[in-house]
C-alpha cells in the first residue's frame, strides 16, 4: 500500500477495506519491543512519563511499514520512545552493522519543545545513523504549523517542495503523540498541510465521564470542562474529515488508534 506516492491501487478497494488493511496488524513482523525503545521505556518509567501502550506503538509501526511517505512528521517527540520504534523500522542496522534497505522517508521532522528532550532525540538519531534525513525541531507544534501554513500561503506560486519551512513539504505522514487535550487541535491543523494520499495517525482521546457542570461563557473552565470541550472538538474533527476523506479506527489494548487518510 503506497500512500505517500498516492498509489493508483488504493481506489480499487472500498473505503472500509482500505482503512481495515491499513490499520491491521502485520502478523509477519515481530511485535516485541525493539531493544533501544525498551531502554527508553525504562527511562520513562523512572521519570514518571506516561507511555503509549505497546500495542499502539507496534501498530503505528505496522501502519508505517505499509506506506512510502516522502516527508514524515512526529508531533510530540518526548524522549524518543515512539521515534525509536520508527527508526527501528526505517533505519535498522543488521548484525553485520550494515544499513538495510527500507521504506524510510526522505525526511523526518520530530517536533519537541523540550530542549533536554531534544538532546536525547538527537542522540537517538545518531544511534540509528539517520542524521542525513531525520531532524528534531525544538519548537511548540502550534508555532511550527502556523509558520508552515503562513509560508505556504505567502508563496502560492512556488512549488511546495521548494518552500523554506520547518516542516518538509508536501507532508505525507504525520504521527501525533501529544497529551489528549491537544490531539484534536493538532490533528485538525496538520491535516490541512497533508498532501492528497497523506496520512495522520493518533490515539483517540478518552470519552469524558461524569457531570462536569454547565459551561458558562466568561467563566474559567474547570479541568473536567476543558476535557469535555476538547473531546467535542475531536468529534467535530472526525465528522469534518469523514465528509470528504477517509477515517479508520482500530481498538487496541489501552486505546483506539485512528487514521485520517486524505483522498486524492
């Protein structure tokens, strides 16, 4: 399945078939944690940093193995846990210490505002000898996307691939790994930048429970009310994307992985 190159094979299947195949498990691929990712996971536990469930990390890796993105973005790099899974896919090193041929993108940008975390990700990039195609961007995702949208809008006569921006254009693959209250806004913003045939992956926010009280204009929201408002934006986003593009869900241990696929 070739999303990045907008394969002519995709329209031959029904929309539901496309998403089911895209989000399915790769039964021929080892589902255990890669060695480097495992070490990072242990560090995260010591630092009390929440981890994506292993089933979700593995499935994101499986989905990315099926496509051929030219330009990929990870929004929310953290200390590189999910990135390590993808580097293990895209830049593996054989037992003979030789680089192996993969479907890696021509460029990868990992957006992470924490400078100390960026240092860790840079070490990870060197570990996988990916410095010629992978780069960490030490900025908030809002700034990166706003700058990229502005650059594209002010240079409409220039081919996207020639734009000077923090994100490589056109973007074919985006993985959103942010706190759940930020996921809907990030996915909505970045989906505007995704090229036809491009893909956005993220974990569905959890459904709010309990009575949060009436939301009143002009009064500061409680954390529970903010969660409800964020989830409502998520529902609106799914509805909007589903009108003209493809939306897929797969339930996994610890959460639901969602894919937005922009139609050609």
